[in-house]
C-alpha cells in the first residue's frame, strides 16, 4: 500500500556537489554487508572513477527511528541525480557506525499499533556497573525475543506483517550484537534499492582507518586549537557548533575491558578519560597496527574518516550533523582529506489513512495537526455548540462591561468607598459568564468525544508525544502495517524532491 507523503524540508537549501578523483579500494570489499543484490552494487563500485554519496545512523532496535531509512533514501536520490548529471557511476553507501556505545539511546523502538496506539519495546537495560561497550560488541540478549513477540502481536495480521516479522527475526536474534542485527536488517532492506551498507567496525575497515586514527592522535595538539578557533568563529556568526571542544580530549576512542573510552592528550602520551589508563605513543601505534578494531573516531572525525576511506562527494545529513560538519572543516585541512559536500537529508511525514480521513472530515490541514497546543480541538468543540452561541456570550460580556461602567461611576459619586465593591461585582459577573461558557464547551467536548479521539489518533501518527514522526516511529512499524511497496514509493518521492530542490539551487558548489 502506498501512503501519501508530506514534505517538511530542512532550512538549508541543497546545492550541487563537485566531482573528485574516484575509485573503489578493493581492500574494503569485505566490510560491505552481505545481502541479495550486493554483487550488482559491487560491480558498479569497481567501475573506473566510481564515486559515492554517504550517510549513516547509529544502530537501533528494529532499524530505529524512521529517519534512519529516509537518510539512506536521501543518499540514494542524490547518487542517482549526480550520476545522471556527471555521467559517471555514483553509488549510495549507508555507513553503520557500530562503535557507538550509547546503549540507552538505541535499545528501544516505537511504533503505532493497528488501533493507532503508540507502542514501545526495549531491550533489558545494562547493569549500572556494566562498561560502555560499543554496539558492535553489545549482544542483544533474550529480551529481544519478547520485543519481537510484542511487536508482532500489536499489528493486524497481513502480508506486510508476516514479511516484516520474518525479516526482523532473521536479524534480531539474542546472540547477535546490536550493530550486526541493525546492519543485516538495513542491508536486506536497502541493498535491493542499490544502497550498499558499510560495516565501519569490520576489520578490513579498521585496518584501512588506522593510519588516519594514529595521525589524529599525533596531531592532537594542533587539531584542538583549530577546532577552538572554528567553534568561536561559528558562535560569532550566531551558529551553534553542536559539539563542545577545547577540553583536551583527542578525536579518538580506545576500547578495552572497561569499554569504549576517549583518549586525552597527557604530556608526551595519552590517558583514557574515564579509566585513567596511561598509554604512551608507541603503545597506541602498536594497537593501530595489530588491533585496529580497538580504535574508533568521535563524531567530528567520523565524516573525515568516511572521505578518507571512500571516494565520497556528498553526505546526506540531519540538522545536528549539518552543524558539526561545519565545525569539522579544519580537520579536513589539517589531515589532508577531501571534504565531501554536506547536504540536508529529506525530511517528511508518512500520512496514514486515519490522518487523511481526519483532515477531510474536519476540513483542516496537516499543518494544524503539527501545531503544538489544542487549537484544533477547541475549534471543533466550538463547532458543536448551537449556532450563535459565541455571539451571544460576546454580546453578554460587552453588555456587562458597558452597563457596569455606569453603575461603578454612580457608586463612586454616592460614596468613593463603594467603587471597589461595584468593580468587584462587575468582575464576578464576567467570571460567571466565563465559567458558564466553559461548561458549555466541556459538554460540547463530551458530545464530540469520538471526533476528538479521531483527531488525537491522527495527531499521534504525525507528531507522536509532541515530537516529529521521523524521530519517534520506526519504519518497521509502517512496513508491518502497510507492506513493503511503501519503501519503493517513498524512495521515488525522495528522489523527485531532490530533483526539484537541486535544480532550483545554484549549479556550482
């Protein structure tokens, strides 16, 4: 089933990137996540001068928030349009940052049930003393089975639900890591659309990344002033840099038995921020050569690493990423890496049938549903009152004001001390009028309870818990209810949106 789609474009206008020297590094091939259709993508990557458009998202339960998928479709749309423009192969690549260690942020998932209720499932939380292990090492555990069962039971039986559950159960198994489950599920979803998924924690990727990791450590003393200066410049322009800098920390993490820990420059060596473990430069050089899996980039270094490993020309980024990608500008210059063009990802809404019905029934707009507050509900309740009710109450209030003005004046002439009681009587009369009107509205709301519930359900779909749909609801819920053809329809819509946006922008980067 195809759903209507509502665009909510990001503020920053996209512009055409510029091409660069291309070519695929064959040593990175093992890091591409296996899925049906990968051989065709790999063949295109191996073509002379091939370029890529990247994006990525931290691993999540059942593929996480919807925008993880829409970012991938954004990269695909950009690649299609650039390939058409440049007449050379441009391939979308979804970067899976399995080094992330924020378990609480990725261990839950939300979706809408068949009745439109907001549902949630989560993995068993870490113990308080558990180390902050990266998602490539964090096993899902048995609680994922309960989450899968609950997800399935909440959706109406359909072909879409059956296919979605088979897909999720193939990848989200108790013995697999959060990152491996996410990567496998995303690859099966995206590879048929021509999008390659890249496991950034694979040893092949880590071996290739080690030289940049080690250089970022060696140059930490010069990189930090660059970032401090850049952050100050952005702040001076009224731009939030998005990431704090200037605390002495390097851009590299080390993973050991105490979990993933940030390396801080300490004299002639380094120290882990949390564990206080001291390491000299030769020790880290040895780790980079023999155990590169233990080194990983922070959020600022990661886009530089992508361009270092891949012939990337553009990165499809969310609002927060667009901020810190501006902050990262000096890193490209300092480390001698080509800077890919940051472009805003597509942003929008999937409009369910219940939303379309509500918009039609109540003669309202999607923008009204997205507004904070309850203005729409108040308007609907007022419509349930008898004709002329609002006019009658307005005239009553105006009459009280006008008539009491004369009474207050007379009372003051008789005895100045009577002016305050007369004013209080006027205020009491106005308050009584207000309370009566409020009671009428309350009774109207009760009579319109079904209609107001329909509005609430519609709003829950487009702005669950008052937050953007794409940041709360998972694509897996939509696929389970409306079928997998939804993905192809969304892909085509995103491509058409970029075509309009890019053609309207300047032709030079």
